[in-house]
C-alpha cells in the first residue's frame, strides 16, 4: 500500500496561483510513490473567502489527517491554517517533512503544471 501524505501548503490570498502550485506539489508527491491527500481542491467547490465555507474546508481537511502517514509542507509561508494542521499532526505523532523547491525540481525535472 502507498504511503498517504497530506499536502500542507498556503491556499488563501491568491487562491488561483496557490491552486496551481498545489497541482505541482501533488504531481511531486505522486512521482515520489505516495498517495497524496490534497484538501486544497475543496476550494473548487467552496468559497475560501466565505468564513463558513472556509471553516467547512478546514474541518474536512483536518478530518483527513487521521488517515495520513505523514504531512509534507510546501512553500516559504506557514499560514494559520497550516499551523493548525501541523499542531494537530504533532499531537498525533504524524511525521512532518518540509519539501524544498530543489527537491521538487529534482523529481519533476523542471516541469510545473
């Protein structure tokens, strides 16, 4: 069975740009032989600027952390939502790993989506 990896990266702010980045992070995780769990795609169905929708998306994402073997963080910024996910993982003893841009380039060969 593939390792389940939770993709932890910024979403808010420039949602369109951040979703593009998350596609690259997801491709990286897949090419690393993992089954990525990517709650960012809830933004395709929910309005991240609406506090109620944002709360639904955050709660759904947090509920998926129980199923994951690791959480991988991407990007240079740690948002409040990411901080909450990382704290939750620490309490569950879920391994945390930060993925650098260089690691992504090494695996994807300069390809971004």
